[in-house]
């Protein structure tokens, strides 16, 4: 078995399936229509197809193909299982893996949050002083054997120990001051056992440590890799750093005899790469985060400057769609996962070549921040909305039924007249309004039946965007989105949401929220043109949202929600860059909402994104009401002096929250929030749930809010 590293590789690949086969298999299994064997067969077939396609595209050398990158739900959850970090309360579940991911048997799931600065969500491991670590190498060994049987010698990929501990949270009951990182030595023993198990079967193992771009040369990183590299019974170690410049971490990794380093060159050429001279350096010049073709001259110059010995992707290709094949209506200059693999192979054949390094566009000048009148005046102007203490609302979407999706597909294919489709949308809005009135909600929504996705829908109605037919990207579990491609200047040719919001409002005397996606989120969840600074692109989108706010207000909509769930997501990983970003992100949001009159109540929403880390920026958005994910993680907001809705219903799980637990959450929130400013809402939109689940859950939410409201009169 050769120990030479291949000249071309990728750090990971999409796993949901080109036709979302895994999504359909998962949802069939969860619904009880099929068994575990059918799910496993779909997973096995997808792995085989992936390895075969990567081999066809030119990744043929031993170790060029990654394995253990496939997951039935989440790779961080897989890593926790591989080291035995399964909390005791889940061990008795019928399916502990999916119980941790989705909840089961009355157990709420583990917390979920964003994977660094991407729109992928991972399951947050729980690790405490008594977590009984134990090596469970079955999954990576099984995938190695599968690939070998198909003629492929693969490179297993494991989440690195430092990243795993840094992403984990302290288990319930852990003593104050405990950090999962305190268990590093115990975990390294387990990683040693995993590496020993893999050694007879793999020449190289890839250990992913994206936390290196955040922590730099942390003592934990230095200590971990000194220990792991000193093992005698192990494969060669490739430490993969990505999502930023890992220059600060290189000295800590270089002092350990690790055999190779993979670096993300799309951000910068890390300093100190000379410390790895004589070892493998994988230059990540093909971006795994965008869909633009790689400039071969610029890429070769980066490879030369880095002294790279191999060509790779900047990170896993998990974050881009599978292929451009079958997508005829897109702009030029694009590359999805398959096309990016071809670029890697081509660049490896060409080799490095010295030349000018690429320059990235930067915004020029400062940005003014627009303001509405002070909140006290707005609060006074909004009192005629007649809302009670603890008003109950939802975040926006209601269940997307199979009939709705079929109608949307039929009108796109020309099989259903547009007028008939719009009539069905109006009927669904009437149904949603009636459901909410029957349940007793205080502020209603129209349910968004016309929207396939909260970003794509707006992209379809704004100039400067293109949308794909099958460009699916995994967000979490079985949830996939089709990120739009923002390739030109953004303009709003006509109102987008006014018709549907005003139709809903005509059906009820209760206030109906107009539902908009904020400029930062539209940009964050799109593939964005690289020729303008991100700030400038976001400001163009903010101007389009501002026009929509103005038209909704003119149409009589008194409450307008402008969601920014991606505000935290785009936060740069390096602290020294964060304030600049937050300044222009807040300015973009306020530019979008500044047209609202004092009597118009502006809401915003953030979910599954560690909002506590950007609380000052959330406050600076100056929304009248902010709703925040809190059902999977307690979120305290002391001193927040405007409306706040900490979520009480985790919509990413099929579990129905009980009335008493909702009451408990609301009473806890009242310890820091005045009842006149506490709102009651789910964590996120209800699109992925069924009507039966929604009715049961919202009935409990309304009952709990009513009971708590009575107690604070």
C-alpha cells in the first residue's frame, strides 16, 4: 500500500443524492413506511455512486477519494457516536441516533446550530465530566470495506478532536466552569484507538480541524497533534483546516510530526507554510463555498505561493449542488460539485505556476445608518393594534402540503393555468387564516403557500438572480434548499408579497403580518457574485426590501416581519473582522426597514445561529419585536427593552411540546422580560411540519400563553 498522497483530491462531497434520494428515504423511514434496511440500502447505493462518479471525473489515485463523509443526518453527530458521546437518556430509544437528531419517546432532541459561517446545521454534542468515551470505528471501517469491494482505496475522514470538543456543549448537570475541552486527553485516547483500527486498511486519514481558523495556535491543538502524531500504530495524518486563514495555527501543527496539512487558499495564502516544507501540503484553490469557475491562472499562482504538493478543494463540496447538467438557463461561468472536481483534476495536471495573486474587492468608504423615530414613540403609536400581554403568533410559514408542491410544479411545467394556481393559493391562505383564528392566535400570518423557500421566492421576483431546477444543497437532515445565484445588479421590478398579505388581512379582523426575508439572509443563502464587495451587494438587496416594506405599509399592513436568521451566520470567524461586518449588516437591515412609519410594527427573526453571540447587533437592528430560537437552548435576554419572543416550540422535531413545559419556559422568560414585551412563538416557520402536528402544538402554545397571561394581570 503506497503512502504517497495523491496529486488531486476533494475534502468531501454532497451526500443527499443528485435527486435527493437520501431525503426521500429518510422521510419514508421516519414516517414508518419503510424499515431500516431500505434506508441502509439507499445510503449504500449513494456512496457507491459517489465513488464511481469521482473516479470517472479523474480522482483515481489511492487515497484521492474520501470516505466516511457520508451521513444519514449529520457528520458532527456521527463523530459523537464514533467516540461514544451518546447521552444516557437516548441510549434506551428505539433508534438512539435519530432520537438525538429529532427527538423521540417524549425526549427533546439535542441542540442544533450553524456549522461555522455556513447555512449547514449540525447537532451539538453533549459532553460532561462523566461522558464514557469509547471508540466505535464501525462506520468508517464499513465504508472503507465497501469502497475496497468496489475497487477504490479511500481516505477516511474524521472530525478532529479539538473541533469536536470546541463545538460541544457541557452536558446538563456539569459543574460550573466545566468545559468539554477539559476532556481532551480522555478523547485523545479514543482517537488513538480509532486510528489504530483504521491503520491496517488506510494509508492516510484526514482529520478535519476547521476550529483552527478560529482558535489559531491554541494549546489544545498543539497538545492534541503532538500526542496523535507520536502514535506508532496509525495511518498518515492529513490535518484539514478550512473556512479561513489558518496561518496562526500552523506553528502549533508543524511542531507535531503530522504528515500533511490541507489549507483553504480561497481566503489567503497562510503564512508559515514553509514550516511544512518536505511534507504534504494540499492547496485548497477550488472553492467549496461558491459556484463560480476557478480562474486557472490565479489558482496556479496560489498553489505556487503556498508551495502546494497537491491540489484540493477549499473545504468539503457539501455546500454546493451536484452538477450543472440539466441546468440550461443559468448564467455563464458556473461550476457545481462535479465541475469543481474536474477543475481540481485539471489543475493537478497543470501544476503550480508563479504569477500575480488574485485581489478581492473591498468596499470603500463608511456607511451611514438610517433610523426610525425612538422606540418609545413607536410603542405609543402601535398601541391601537390592541394586542394583549404575551401575544401569540407564528414565524410565518404553515405546512407545505403535497398538493401545494404538486400545484407549484404543475404551473412551472405549464400543466396548470396560472389563474387556477393563484386561486388555489388564495384558498390555502383562507384555510391558514381560519386555522389560526380557531386556535386563538393573536397575530396571524398568511402561511406563505406561494413560496417554495424564503430566499428563492424573492430571488425569483428580483432582477439580478438566477434559480436552478435541481441545485439542491443540504441544510440539515433531510432538509434541502436551492440557493439562488446572485449574478447581477439587484432591482425589484414589481411588488412581491402585497397581494397575498392583503388577501389574508381581508379575511380577518386580527392583524396579519407581512412576511419578508431580510437583505443579509437573502445574500447569505445565495451564491453571490464575486466581483463586488459583499457589503455593496447586500445594500442593493436592502433597497429592494425597502420598497416592499413601503408597499406593504401603503396597503394597510401594520405588522411587517423582516427576517434575518443569517445575521450570525455571516459573522467572520476572526474576531478582528467581526465589528466591520456587524456594522454594515445592521446598516443594511435598518436601510431596509427605515421606510416604516412609527405605527408600523417591525418584527425580525433569528434561529439556530447562536444569537447570543451577536446580541448587541440584534439590539442595533432596532426592530420593535425580535423572535429568537430558544426551544433547544435557553436564551436569556436581560435588559432587552423592546418586544422579544424566545421560541417555545422546536419545529425541527416532530415532538409536540406539552402545555406545562411551554408555561415553564414562559415563566422563566418573565424573570428578565416585562410581560408587555414578551411574545409567544415557535422557533421557526412551520413549513416542514404536518397540519396535525401544528394544530396540536399551537393549541398547547395558546393554552400556555393564556394561563401565564392570566397570572400576570
